[in-house]
C-alpha cells in the first residue's frame, strides 16, 4: 500500500505538476507568461460571472420571483 501512495506522489510531483514547475522557473524572465494560468482562471471566472448575471437578469425580467414580505418562512 505504501508503494501505491509513493507512486501517486511521484506522479503528481514529477509528471502532472511539470508545467507549473516550468512556469515557476520562467517567472524571473517574463512575468506575463509565468502568470498565464492566473489570467486563464480569471478569464474563466469573469465569463462565468457574466453568464450567471445574465441568467439572473432573465429570471428577474420574467417576474417569476415572489417579492412579497412573506415570501420566505423566516420572515
């Protein structure tokens, strides 16, 4: 069982994180390239936020929401 976990640790350390190791090494040469994953995740987050706000706007424009004072049980 120990060999399995050692192999799993080796897989993540030496194979799957290799691109991130490359980005860490290139950081001193070019900051923009080193942070490409950050920009990618930020762009995905902004796209998801924009989509979600569009969906909420459509729901609000349909008038389906109960906005009365007693709409929720805790009120």
